[in-house]
C-alpha cells in the first residue's frame, strides 16, 4: 500500500493502479527462431528482486496509460517514475 | 534419545511445575561440513531433513534458518489441509501429503492437532458449478473423497452461511472433502524439528545464507552469517525468498513473490465446525481451537517482500465474509499479518533438481503450501537422496516451463493469483 506518482495524473493511491510486472523484458524480434529455452526465459523466468526493481504499472482507474516505476521491493519505497520508452533514471 | 510424550509424562511434569521438560531440540553451532544442507527452517525444510535422516539414513545434515524455525510462512498460514486438486499429478502429490497427515501425530509423537473437520468450496456462478463438479469427478477418479452439495445441503452442513438467493453472489452449491481439515501449524514445525534433531540433524537458527559457492557446475558449500559450511548437496526450501537464493547460485526461477495476508478475530464460542472457502468472492474462514475466526485474504498484485500487504485486500475479504456470514458483522478483528509467497505461473510447486549438480529447489508453493508439508518433505528428501525425483513429484520439475508440460491448478489453488 503506497502512493504512486503517475507521470500523467500526479500522486494517486496504489489501488488505482494495476501492476504489469517486471519491466524491460524485450519481446523476441524473431519469435519463429526461438528455442524452447529462450521461450521459457521470455515467458516465465523473472528476476523477482528483493531490492530495487524496475516494473510496469498501468493507471487502470485513471488515465489508463502504462509507465515504469523503480521500486524497492524490500520496503515498497518508490525511487523514480518514468514513461514507457524512456531510459531508466537510475541504474 | 528424546523422552516420549504421553499422558504420564504430562502428569509427571505437571507435578514438578513444568520445569523439567527435556529440550525439544538442540541449538548447535554449525560443523565445517555436512553431507547435505537444507536452507530454510520452515515446515517443508524441517520435514525434508526429518525424512532424509529417517528414510534415507542421511544423518550428517543441517537445516539453516535465518530467523527462528517456523517463524516464516509456516506460522503465518491459515492451516488448511485438503487434497481436492484437479490434475492427476497434483492429486497424487497432495493426497500423498494428506495420507501422511492422518498418522503424523503418532509418527512424530507430537500432537499436531490434525482435525479432519472437512473443507467446503463454494460455487457462486454457473461456471463455478461446472468447474467444481468437474473437479469432484476428477477427484473421485483419483480416489480422493469429494462430494457435490446443493444449496440446501451446504446450508445443512454449515448453517451460518447466508444462502439467500438475493445476495450479490448467491451460493449455488459447493464441494466437500470430509478428510480435509486443519492442523496446528507451529506444532508441525516443532514436531518435525524435534524428530529431526533426535536423529542427529543440526538445526541452526539465526544463520542467514549469504552466498552459494559453486565450482563450475557443482555446489561446494554455503556462505552464512556463521561462516562457510562445506557440502555436496543443498536443498533450498526458502518460500518467498527462493529467488534470492537462486540469484546467489546463478540460476533463474519462474517465480514472483507477493504478500499474502491473513487475520484472526477475537475468540468466541464454537460457531463454525468446518472450513469454508469461496474462490469467487475470495473469502475463507475456519475457527481455531482458541475460538478465533481464522480468515484468509488475497495476495497483493505486485512483487513485495514487506510481509505486510494492503488494506484494500483485507477490506475486500471482509466484505465478502460479511455477505456470506451476516452473523459475524459485529466481530472485532484482533490481528492481521502478511507472509511472502512465491507464486509459479501455473500455480503448482517446483520440487526439482536444477542444472547445477547438487542444488535442489522446493519452491513455488504460492498460497497453498502448508497442506503439503509432510508430502513435500518426503518427496524432496527422496529427490535429494537419490538425485532423481520420486514418481509423485516428477511432474513438478523445473524443466516443465521449457517443455510446456505445465500443471495448471489456478482453479484449485483457491486464492486467486
């Protein structure tokens, strides 16, 4: 339970948003050439980090736009918010 | 040798003011080397150590736990035990556990308070009815007791349920597994710890794993807050922190860790003598022997290791509880807590070897691991001792995410993921 600063609407309660999981998982450019291992990696394997995690959120009960959040999963503190397509402001 | 617990030992110790009870387990310092190390001193980890020493005669083993035993999800769950899962593989796995539960107190000489009070799963829409009837048939084909109850039979079995057809999600029926029930979760951890300790297993508490040492593709030992411990076999049973350990070993897992909440009410006189679960409205409730209502809520939708969980999740659950049980409307909730559950994409666990020699994972139990504790320990011990899975956990390998042989149990997992 926390506040998320939507880049389009400003600060709103987390319940207005839906989490889309880990960010920056690139969709395979040549899906037909992927091996089973590569498919498993893309579809199922996750970093599931305890600490600073990059993730996607959707302001589902607001502007309905997707964006990225940098959050510390060990204390739910949000370190940065940035739009889709932008580079992460934190390494 | 442990003294046997009995009515006589109880009387004897009562007369001496309960000051002479034997320690249930030692508190040893880690040795330099073990034949196998289990990471995680919850129910599953302790059960694994117990069966490794009992059935596979591996006694030079240790369980390392970063906190105290049973202080994680083992002591945080809602203690429900059942085996009414849909697929053959799951039915085999969970019913194996249920069969061990039935004799566990005697086997461990420790009262785990296993109570076969029945578990009822409610249906609130036509798809629920179809799915639950299908699951009942599948259960019976697998030799698992399951019956379908219509609305009147549900009301008869648990009279405090509101079966009015005028509520938002009316009760259209439900399934009942009579062999299912509950157990005292702390006692399970303590009983297995005592049993494992008796056979020589070192249970090392307050010992956090900081790293896994590999030599090429083989494990060599673990770095801990109490120093380096050498071993050839590592069994990881770290629940919500499985991915953290996997990261230390340099392997990837298909898990996401999320807070799952539960809460208990003030204690009241006996009012509900079974366990009732409702998947669709997300409310499940039973009553502890102390009289508290034990209520399970849902998971948060995002990854978090905070062991808290959000208020809106609790609100949603209590809203559903109140519609189904108007009689609880003036009860006060005493405590609320969260535990971190590691969820697999197919809502089934992983009990498996990995690509690293000597490294085994037992994880991904998600929201429903407690019920499987004895079976999980037994099968994981078999997997570690033989370096091959038992036929009952062969389907729950890590490779299923590559081969596509998923065991989709979202319907039977009860807590929506």
